C-alpha cells in the first residue's frame, strides 16, 4: 500500500503549479526524497483538494501538474468545535494538538487556569504539529491554534459559541452532544488542568451559562479528556 | 485540593493491614514521601476499596488502619472489552496502555500483524503502566495485558466475545456499539498497524464474523483509534 502524501498549502489548485517555498522543497527533496513522477495530494486550506504529480524537481522550485479534477474535501467536521484546554507539559500539549486535530476540532485555545503549572507554549511548534496532523488525517484545513488565554478571556471568546461544555469529573457518561451537533454550529469544550478547576472557575463557568459535562465514571487525565471530547464533539 | 493516592493491591481489606512489599514501601517512603497520618485508598483488585491511614511507617513495613467501611468500586465498566491492538513503537504502545486503561478496557492483546514493524514488547513495563493508569483513573482493577499474539491466534481468542469490531478506515461514524453494551458482555476491538490491515487479514476477520467498523471520515492513526474505540466501547 503506497502512501500518498498530503499537503495543505494556501494556493489555488490550478492545472499546473510552481512551488518555491524553501522549507517545503527541502522536505520534499531531502526528507521524503520525492522524485519526478511522485503523486501527491494538495489541499488549498479552504476545503478543496486535488492530486498532482511532479514534473520537475529542482533546488529552485518544483513544477506540478494536476491529475484529474478538483474535489471537495470530505473529512472536515460539520461542527465548528473549539477546544479550550489547560496548558500541559510540552509533550502532552503536543499530543493534544495532534490528536484533537485528528479528531476534527476547528480551533484550539491553550488555557492558563488557576492551577496551570506550565504557562508558556511554543506556538509555532504547536501549529506545525496541528498542520501535519490535519494533513495526515485527510483534513482540508489545519485548526487555528490561538495564543494562550486566561480563563476569563476564554469565557469572553466562548460567547460566540452556541453551546459550551465545561468538563468536570463526575459520574455518568451523559449523551452530552446529542442534538447539539448541527451543520455549522459552534461548540466550545473546556478541559481543566491536572489539579482540576478552581471553585472560582467553576462558578464563573456556570454563571456564563456553560453546560457542566462529564466523560464518565473514570477519571480521565487532561490530555485524554481533550482527545475524547474532541472526538465526541465532531 | 489534596490528591488521595490510590493503590491496587491484592489483599483483603481488613481493619488493620501490614504492608511488606519492598517496591511499594520504597515508593511510599522515598518517591511519595508519605508520613504517619497520610490517607490513602486501597483497592483489592476484585472490585472493593477502602480508605486507610498510615499508623506506622518503617523500613521493615507499614501499618495501616481502615477509615470507615469497605466500598464497592464504581468506576469499572459494565462491559468486558478486549482491545486487540497492533504493536506500535515503544512510546506509542505505552500511550495506548495508559489511555485504553483510563477508558476502561478489561484486557489488551498486542497484535503482530502482517504489516507490524515492531514485534516485541516489554510486557512488565506495559503492565506497570496499565496498573498505574488504573489506580489514577479510579478503577478497581488493572486490565489484563497479554503476550503478543498473531492475528490468527487473536481471532481464535476473540471467539469468546459476543461481538468483535474490526476497525478499518472508511467514512461515516456509525453508532457502532449501540445496543451491544449490555452488563457483562464481552466485546473485542481490533485496531490495525500504521500501514493498515492486509487484504488477507481483512478477509479472515470477515470470515470469522467480525463487524467491520469505522471511526469516522478522518483517518485516525493507530494509537488514536485504540484510545477512541476503548472509550466508546466502555
């Protein structure tokens, strides 16, 4: 089974394309060792994709020709879900970026909560991981990864969502998203830090009209809760 | 919020307990720095649990006294799910052990498939990870981690399950477990390797009466599929 590599690049999907992006050329030539004739899939980052083959590959640029018609990407979620997830240790936060993207979220907002230990993130790296995960999972676009926000700022941001779910340890795996997942609807998912939400945070989430939700009788640690909530919401 | 540490140890939950296990004593004294008076939760690995406090802590042993009554653990799944997952790179396989345990699986069988690259596992390490995840997620027992099996042997093992799901990339997120999750029912989940199942494997799974299932329109890589399937099945 030959794997077809996919790339999300913001370009119109013409019948012939010239690629000059140095980083991409480097990856294609040196890491993936593409040769003339290689078939790849390109997405325009706006929901369209097409197959191309390489007709020439030089240090100065790559020339591609489209094979067949432009298609509509089928893997984007009909829901616009934003994951507001407490910042975790570097490797776990990177895991969340990768997996939540695979699971279909449209936006990720790292949260600095009252009990968040680590507060800074490497945004460029997180965006790269999310973009790669989007490409590999067959998505048409990479999720939007935000700068970290305080819980207060995130609650304000979340006002644009039709429904926001505030995940809290509890029992009973409720059918949390039943009926909420309509075409184009905005959903917010709030996942706390290892030490849990503070009482003040829980109070302000309730005051903001959020729906308190649980992922069942077992305690899922932060990154697991983010991954599962992301899957269920999309 | 003070975290209460939980331990699954195979012992009867008497009113007073003596612990002499050297590894456990080492962890309690040196890693967790427990002192006299510390409250901990013990599970007997058979579905019961109780709170204890430390009344004496010496190199030779720890004496515990029970606080309150013995309780029934509430976090075990009513379903008996077995995850048959293709062996992955060490860190990813460890991730699956941890997350699938949090999500409630009862057994994990590492699979050596036609396209499995890595074929050996460190069973003791995997069992430790699963036990720790069971303790932290509030479960009453650790899942049973098997020696790796070939797909053929796993298909034979899976005959004892009431239903087996063979996960394959496809579109449409079907309500795969609807109606199947009855009290005590045995469910099998087959997750393939990075390169996918071989045609022969797919054919033999179908011949064995397995239900071909999909986790939706996005391609979930091996470890993600294992985590999501484990959550959905329990």
